[in-house]
């Protein structure tokens, strides 16, 4: 399927066949034609009817009418062009390790997309999926990268978390909302959304199993090193808007043991950023115009 081909709805039966146990890795696969936001719907339903959502289970929407990302930013796409899915999981690890969940989801997505599309998919801390700009141009805040997807993790209760994933699959360049966005189709990639979902979910559950076996210690599990290697935010001059609107500038030097971003500020101090909006000012080693 290309961006000029008819845009087909998701094949719900194919998704269930690929992903539902015992063949697949999930307990429930629910495919709906349209929802407001897969995260909003799944968090609400998982709280109201927990028995209906054994972990891990997946809600996939063919179209979202009120998709959202971090900081409640809107995320809108034309019908049948994007991958919009949320998974309810039981981490089974100490609560203080849950900050790794969006990073692990990003790693799983990057792994799967790199394998299925041959694109150089990277991550931007804490929750963006990036691909190289089709024209190779630098853009303020993003450098030579463009956002192709994002991740949103939300706590359901003391035992469960919903991890949402959105990927721009089949949008034409004129359908992308901002200059910093891209899509798989914009890079000439033709891939069925069902196969993307299956690959992403399988990769995520496999990573969660490894992480859980190490009690949520991503360093001991060998996952922190891979997360760091794929994250273009590391070794980058950044402007960070932290909780409460506090702003700081500096150079990122790595990730803490809990997944927090470590930033060496202009004063020489190293600060831990648990949550914040990160704007890249300069990518060290990147080719500049």
C-alpha cells in the first residue's frame, strides 16, 4: 500500500490471529473502527471493568478523533493512515522502575521498525520516534530528524499501566500537521498496519519479559545500553522545560538508573530530568548545513 493507494480499514481478524494467545503474545485484541483516544478509552475501561482486560491486552483503533500525546498535545491523522494502539500491562516491578516503560516501548518500536522498514529509526527522550529528514535539512529543535511516532504511558492503578503508541504510516507530506513530522510513506515505505502492530507488540512484550526478569533493572538486563545507543538526545545540547515551567539549558550526558535524563547545565551541575519537554539545540556529530 502506498500513499496514493486506497486506504483500507484494519483487518481485525488478521490482528487477532497474529497477536492473540496461544499463537501471539496477548490475552485480548480489541479492534475498533473509531475512538476518541485509545489511551483514554483503555485507561477508563481497565479501571471500570478490570476483569475484561487481562494483561497484556491491546486496544487498536482504525481512527482516533481526539488522539493525544504528552502534555495533552493533540495528535490528529486522516482516517486509515496511522497506527494507533494502546496496551495494558502489569509491569510486576517496583513502582520506581516504571519510568523505563516509555523508553522500553520506544526501544521495542525502534527495533521492530528498523527491521521491517530498513529505516534508521531512533528515539528522542522520553517518548518520540524519529526518522531522518527526507530532505536531510536541519530544523530548529529537531536537527536532521523528524518525528514519525510517539508514546504515552499512563498509570491505571498500583499494578497496571497503559502504554499508547502512535505512528504515522501512510500520510502524504501535505497531510502532516507540522514541519517536524514525517511518515513511513514519506520515506517510500509500504507496509500494512496490521503487520506493524504485530511486530511492535511482539517486540514490546519480549522486552518487558527480559526487564521483568531483572526486577525492572534495565541496566542489569542490558536494555539501558541499547536505549542509550538509539537515543539521539544523548550527547546533545538541549533546552528543557521541566515540571512547573522551569527551564534549563545544557548538554545531555546519559540516563540515570531509573531512566531519567541527565543534563550537565551551563553552571556545570548535572540535573536529573524525570519529566519534561526537550528541545534539541545542536546534535553533536551531526552534519550541519
